C-alpha cells in the first residue's frame, strides 16, 4: 500500500504550487500598493478639507471686510471731522485690521491687482478705460478686492483694465453707439 503518486507528479505539484505562490505574492503586493495609494489620497483629501473648509465662511466675511473698507474710504475726504467721528473711524480701522489678520491666519490673502497685468484666472474685468500712460491690459482701478485661500481663488478681484486711445472698442462699447 504505497503512495500512488510518482516523483513526476510531485514535480508538477511543486511547480504548480510555486506558480500559485508567485501569483498570490504578486496579488498581495498589488493590494498593499493600492491600500497605500488609498491612504495617501485620503490624507490629501483630509488636508484639503482642513484648508478649504472655511472657504464659504471666509467668503461671507469678505462682505464685512468690503463694508469696513468702504467706511474708511468714505471718511477720508477733506471734511472736518469731530473728535467723536475720528474715534469711530479709528475703531473701524482697528476692526478691519483685526479681521484681516484673522483671515490671513487661516490662509486667506488679498490679491494684489492694481498695476498688474489682467489675469482672467484672478481678475474679473468690469470695464475697459482709456489709459495712455499704461500698457493695454493693465489694471487701473480695483472695484472690489479679490482673495485667495492658500492656492485657490476665493473671490476674483473686480477691476478696470486699460486700453490705448484708438484701440478697437469692445462689443459693449459698439452697442452704445
């Protein structure tokens, strides 16, 4: 009652087992690599969520920043101010400064637009204006400040863009003629 398997059968079984072992090892390595990639993607998603979770809240606060800036700008004409008005304006300036510093701590920063070349990724052109002293496409006025949160656009700057005298009018200009 000996073993009915021959040495050749054992060689075939060993070869099959080695091939299966290599296949399982390959599948294991692929599964480990996929798990590592998934972990990295999850880490990136968590970091992005942390960075940009306040974006909607920050957008809402920018309305407050705009109004505080308008208040300060309205107080600056050469109109004699009473001591009480000076105190109110100084309080508004201090509030604006604190709010701006707080936004900056959370990665929100103002886009420098005035005097820069128009960039449709950062700026929204409100109008063109003739500005012989500026090259075409230069931002001459900022109607509303733009902001970034880390490397993402939070709100584009709304700007006026220069054009040279005699430049072809835009479609909007030709409609009014």
